[in-house]
């Protein structure tokens, strides 16, 4: 089957070399006319590509030209069209972060991996957490806390000892970073449709920043987090190496 492909690459030398070779072999379609988008880089570049192409509808088949490449396929130039045709698809939705700052300003951003709140000064963060309008933790004193999607559960969430979530688990991970009170509180599993509100207590004394993937907001007063079901990303993975399989395999490394 003939497919229109749009290739794009990170600034890394290897990725730029791969871009030139692939465009020479398969051509280069306009992004808005492509049947499939092929980013060349690492996981960070994959995330930026997904944010950049949201709403276009074309699935994304990444090839690793970075370091880890958990969300990428193995790089190979041969038989690319056949690999894309045989690929398995994963459908994911991002989180929406809405932040109210100390000066009253409000901003929002989407996160494919996680929304994280981290202390932005020498004092530990002091937070109050409500789920679906019900107060659940008051206070949480910690270095930070994050809400992770299944797709992002092997990233920062896993490094903070949060759980790896199956891609179709329909749950979110709420994970603490270095919790001091309650001592060693590790977090909770929440339904995918949970509405999470995190208030920053004593924000002038205990400054906190909030980050959705790579979009950071400082001087945070309150963060509201929930799944953005109106935005859908379609990721393609080589047959036998689906995102579900990768998440499962990661737990047995």
C-alpha cells in the first residue's frame, strides 16, 4: 500500500542524517497531507511531535535516534512501508493541566506523560489534594507529586517509585516525590476520569512549579488536572512490540 509520509527529526546529527536518507528513499509529503508521521529522535522528541501534530489525525510511527527510545521503534531504513502497514496501534489521551498562579493568572497545557508539581525553593512543598471534590490528603509535605498517564508511567513516575500502568488499565497514577508527611506516602491509583485539585499551601514561603511534560508554570497557587478525552493520539509500534507489551516487559527487567 502506498503511503504519504512526513518525516521530521531532532537536531541530533544522527537523526538529521537519517532524515536525509529516508526522504531520499521514500519522499517527503507535507505534514497536513501525510498518512503517517515518522519522527526520528528520542522519547523527548516523540512527545514534542505528538504535541505539534495533535488534531491532524495521522498516526505517528517513531524511530529511535535518541538514547532510551521507549516510545520509539527500532531504526531501520529497509521495508519501512511494510513495517508501518503491519504496525499495532495504541490510542492515548493526554492530561489537561490548569494552573492558577499567585497573581491570579490562569494558564493551561496538555501532558502526554505526566503533570508534576515540584518544590521551587529550599522549603518542602505543602499541598492539599482533593479528588472529585472530596478532600483526600491535607497536608502532603513533600518534594513534589505527579499525576501520570499509563503511557507515561514508565518515565518520571517510575523513577519516583510509582507503578507501571497497563495501557488499557483506565487508571491514573498519583505518585509522591520524597514524601515527608505522611511519612513515605507513595501515592494512589485513580480512575481515568478523576478530577484532581491540588492546592499549594503557604505558596509564598513554599514555592512550587507545575509542569505538563515540558511546559512549566511557576508561582503556583492551585492546579486542576483531568484527562482531556477530546484529544486523541495514535501511536504505531512494530508487530510484537506494542506499547502494551513494552509496559509489561518493563516490569520484568
